[in-house]
C-alpha cells in the first residue's frame, strides 16, 4: 500500500501529533498540516547536541528530547526547556535511554527514568521535578530500557535486558510504587518463567493487555510460556497469556494502534496481535532493522508516532515523513 509523503528536506527526530497536524518540536517547532504544508515560527528554536529521539506526554504538555545512546535529555514544556535529565554512563552507549511520560491514577503527570543508576527506576513529578520515589533501594541487576506507561497510568512496562545480554520484559505497579518505591526493585508482575525466549519488543495494547514479541531463536518452550518466534498478549489483571501466535518475520519496534500493532522492521507491517497475521504492509517505506533495546553497534530506533485515534502512523524518512493509513 502507498503512504502519503510529506516533504521535510531533512531527517526529523521528534514527531508528535497535534490534532491532524504533525509537529517536530526539536526544530522550530515546525508544523505540517495534513496536505503537507509546513509552518515554522518567526523565532526558530534548535536544540544543540546529539538529541535524536523524543517522547511526548499523553496530555501534550511535556516532551523529552534525548540522545538514544547518550546520557543527556532535555525536559520541555511548550517547547521551552524546564530542566535537564541524566542517566548513568555505565554502558549508556550500548542500550537505549530509559524514559517515559504519563499520568498517574491520581492525576499527577510524571516522568519515569533512571537518573543515577542503570538499574534504579525513579518517578519524578513532571511539573516540579520533585522525586516521588525517595528512599533506600535494593534493585535487581537489570538494565532498564524502552519504558512505557499504561494508558490509565497504573503500570510501567520495561523492555530492557540482563547480562548475557538477554532481552526481558517487566511490568511494575506505579500506584503501589508511589507508596513503596521498593516495588520498582522487585521482579514485577510478569513472571520471568512465562517467557521461554528472549524478548525482542513489547508495547501496551490498552491498560491491561501487553503485546510481547519473542526473538526467533532455536529452543524448546514449556506449554504455557511464550516460545521463540511468537507474539503473545499478556493480561496483567488475570496474570496469563490471552493468546500466543507464531510470527513469520522479525517484529523490531512495535507500536500499538487501537486493537492492532505496527511492526517496524525492514518495512512497516500492520499486524493483528491475536493471530500474528499481517493485514497491510508498506514495502517502499524504510523502517530500519532495529531489534531489541541493546547492542554494541547502535541501530537507531525508527522515529514514528501513532495518531491517538489509531488510524494513522507517521514515520520519519531521510528527507520526508511517511504517513501510513491503517485501514485494512
């Protein structure tokens, strides 16, 4: 299927949707209307440094611009710098910067990151920067990465890794962690024994269901576990797999779009997560070949963002933005 092409003349590193417009808040900010018309402010802001990725808060109030394999990030509000964020130098060049934005069930907007140590998750108030999870900690030896908060703000998903290296997925109760920060030091709500393969990618489908893709390694699996080369849907509330389906290709980065998933590896594919079946694919759109959150050789994560209504996905290309219409 053909994708709409919006000419940019450069590689865009920070995309978000504002209604039906696309915005690059790291450069300008520059805004593109649905017909591709570009609009830039008279006072043009460009953030210096190697910031190549970004994440936006669900409310649209806050953004984090970061270097995927660096130690620095910028916390922005309305395009203006509020403060800087950091992470440990330890193996920072080998795995993706851990940061997520969301809104807790009590209404507080927060940033979750690892500001001091690679294995210590912290929750900060987004508005003030105040540390919510103060106190003594005894963390697991886990390199947290690819953080994302459930739509209702209750849970945190981390798709990081442990030494061999080996990709894993963990789910934490953020509401409980606000009262007891050591909750973030435990094993979480997804038992490790439920995955008999390395985790390649994971994303929220809704506030209860998580899609998890296992790498296609050789090996056996127990009957009730996620096997190599499978895509599974895990229910947090019932603590079980709702479905597990074989995949015929690497998944790469996954982005949920309503009840479906866009797989970004080689080229984009729209997937039914319950069956693993490809519904639509875009062979002419480059999605890179990023698999997992770690690697000595840095393969950048595609710069892509789904429209909130799940009908479109924008993905940055070398000199344009490709907009995919997700309609079977």
